[in-house]
């Protein structure tokens, strides 16, 4: 009789644990989220009808304060203009092109230590165009790269990215990008 009670107790315990896991699993659903044609890494979830996406995927500067349990996202307005000489462009023919990148930044609400402009080819290889340390903090500024010659070797979409390094951070964060399409 005692063995039967032990078997029923263990069966009941396993049933309750299993149903708790099933209930917890039903409370959220993992989903795939795409932002501007790129899939978000790190998992996105729907919980109680709301979609949760990792903030680092939104092309902004993120501060996390573990002690205060707060997260702050800084998303400045960044506009990128591409110039061949005095002419703005967005598409190019395959081959070498000499150009510069002109960037307008406003509504910057946090301190940064550096900016960088880089180009990424259709296969994902990135080349830095220019970077610069920032010594004087402003909420708006212009940044223009020197003339740069780049070989658009294949047809496809190339991305010019503008990156910022938050004061005290070691890595750059992408805050804006512009697409150049290389045609045959």
C-alpha cells in the first residue's frame, strides 16, 4: 500500500511539473522579426499580445543600468548624403568611384567619443572609410569624410553606415545607413 502511494505521489508531481512547463511555454511565443530586410538576432517574443525586440537591433545607442533596472535608447536623427564631386547620388555603375559622405546629426541626447563611416559590400565585407574622435559635445553637428575611392566590384546593394561610439564604450554602434545600388 505504501509503494502505491509513493508511485501516485511521484506521478502527480511529474504531471504538475509538466503542466507548469506547458503553461509557461504557452504564455509567450517566439517570433521572427525583420527590420529593414534583416532578421533580428537574439530572439523576439510575443507576450500577452505585445512584441518584444532586443533594443540593440534598433540602430541606436543603448544604456543599461542594472542597479536601477533601467534601459535608455538614444536614437539621434542622422541623415547621410553621398556626393561625387558636387553631385548627390544613390546608384553607381560597377567599377571605381571617388566620392565622399556628408552626414547631418541632430537631436543627439547623449555624449559620444567618436564617429565612423564604413561601407559594406553585398557579401557582408566591411571597409572603414573614416573615423574621428569627438572632443566637444553638441546636440547637432555635420561630419564630412574626405574623398574616398571605392571599387564597386559586383552588382548589388552596398550599405554606407554611420556609427557612433558612446562615451565610455569600447564599440561603435550603427545609428544610420544609406544604400548604394551598383548596376552593370
